[in-house]
C-alpha cells in the first residue's frame, strides 16, 4: 500500500458519496456531463438520432472554434462546454523540462511547442444556436513540457455537475467556472512532466470531489489527487507506483461500494474515491496507459495498445494484490489501438485498432464473436467510440464518422464525411450528436 495524505472531513465525504453520486445521475438526465457521458461508459440512452448527415442535411449548426483542442464537448441543458489552447509567440530561452531515461537526457522525436506561449481557454456555447456565450482565459504562458505533435494542450475533457464546469490543463491547473463564466476557484495539481507528450487524463466527479489522475515520467511523483468541488481545497492525495499515463480513471459501483479504477503500465489499482485508500491492485498492462477502463456488470475491463496489445477483465470487489488470482475473469492480447479507448456495450466488447479494424468479444467470457471487420474508407483513429440505440459511432482522423450496428454481426450503417480531421470523441445529449472537428463544433440532429 502507498501512503495517503489527507485533509478535510473524509468521514463526512464518505457518508454523502453514494447519495451525491446518485443525485448527479438523476439530475444529469440525457446530458453528457463528462468524458464518456453520465456514467463514463460512452453510452447514451438517446433514441431517434439521425445516422446520416451532410453539409445540408441534419446539421443544426456549425460553429468555428479557435485554437487546437482534442477535448470532447460536454453538455448540460442548453450549455455546451469546451476547452481549447491557442498558440502564441515564441518565448526566448524557454523550453520543456528535461527528461531522463536510463540515465540519459531524453527528447521524444515528436515533442513540440514548449518554446511558445499558449492561452488555455474554457468556453460555453448555446446548444440551441451554436453561439459562443462566453470564452474565458484560464491561464497564459509557456508550458511546463512539450506536447506530442498530434496532440493538444487542451486534451483533457471538462466535467460539470450542473453548477460548475471543471476544466483541467495539467501543470497550469484545474479551474472551476459557474455557468455564467465566473471563476469560482482554481487549484494546482503540481508540475507534471509527461516525457514531452502532454497530459490526457480528464477530471472525474465523485460526490463532492473532483479527482485527477496525475501520473508523470518515471513515477517519482505520480499521484491520484482529490479536490473539494465547491472550494478547490485539496482533500486527499495518494502516491501511485506507476510511470506516466494518459488515462482517465473509471468510477463504478461494485454492489457494496464505489470503486475508482485507474490503469497503469505497472499496476491496475482500485481506490475508495471518498478517501483515496487503495482497495486492490493487479499487475498492470506493461504498455502505455491511455485507454479508459470499461465497465461490464461487475467487471472492469482494462486495455492498452502499445507497445503490446492487452485486455484484462477484472472482477470488482476484491482486496489486496489480485495478480494471478480468480479475480482475473479473462484476458485477450490482440485488436487494440494506441490512443482511442474501446467500448463495452450490451454484452459485447468492441476493440478497434489504429486503422479502425474491429474485433468483437463476448464481454462475459472474452471469446471472439468476430474479428477483422474493416471500415469502408481507410483511415486512422484517435477518437473513442460512443454508443446509442443499438449503434455506435467511430470517428476517423481523416474526418469520416462511421455508424456501426452493434451486435454479433458487423454492419456499417452509414459513412458521414465531415471534411475536417476528428481527434475528439463525440458527445450525445438531448436529441443531438455533438462532434468536434479540427476547427469547428457541429450539432447533428433531425432537421428535415
């Protein structure tokens, strides 16, 4: 076990955790309040959404978005929230923090942009019209570390509880705005070196807490950190024995308790979200931790795609070190991509590789249902799939959105060209599909 540093009234938080989480679920309705929607599964209850659209068909509006951002839109009522990063002028004598691997200075060949100033912005958009309601500057200056040339300094997706919007940018910090755009508070997680790749983890709301998975470089200062969502005060911080990751943890109820499950190269670890206490751990993925853990019944499905492909289905509710125990329900070692997360939906697990080739597994057993299913238009994928009404969307980096029939038979229902690269995962809320392309936010809905 690793030590937990505590502040605040953890006992009180623990008592309200389940009630607050249940209230959030009830209040969120058909909103999309965080990465992966209301429960982090990337599954929407919406029905009747269009599966075909074009520049003149089923597009309610299209709004230009300045800067570069891979964060997904989140939605609450008539408000959509996005983050973006705008590159500015070069800053003399400034560069990324130094990285050391195996005793030698290390610079990733695809690391860029730490020598420039950047604006980190949070914006609200009217869901009805697409108009930008407010656009706030959270921070400005040269970044602590580089980013990958294909990534963004605004990669983490924000979260909202209907009162505040919580936007995270890594080292610049965590920012809470009310729905009118007033800054309620800001907090620093710490300096987070990421081997020059940038941060990717998004905030998770658990009761009265905003939780950040802050894994860095070789893991000397990796931590899970929780803040009071009303004040920004740090409530607990627990050290993590893992090197840098870009994954967002998954909050799940195992029947008797809430668990916050976080993946890593070295360990998969489950925490009590109210206190940060470690509940269990299992040997990790031995690969870059980027994907979000999936939920299927009483199992969590952890996946990674580089340098090796690995899938582990772990039964919830355990304690201690679960490595090489019956808590590993099944495992699989093919089919996963480097960046996009996978999907567990209606009894199946859908794995996509970097070229969008699909594998479908039985979620209970890990047995192959089908594999080698190809998109009709070849391209790479960085956005994660989202599901609704027996279908799921796969958004390609070249700008095509594929609508796939869920179930044991592979079928592409439609191909929808957007005309711009897509890096962010879509959001589905209140009768609309919201898709962030390279330079725009689109609202897709029945218009004729």
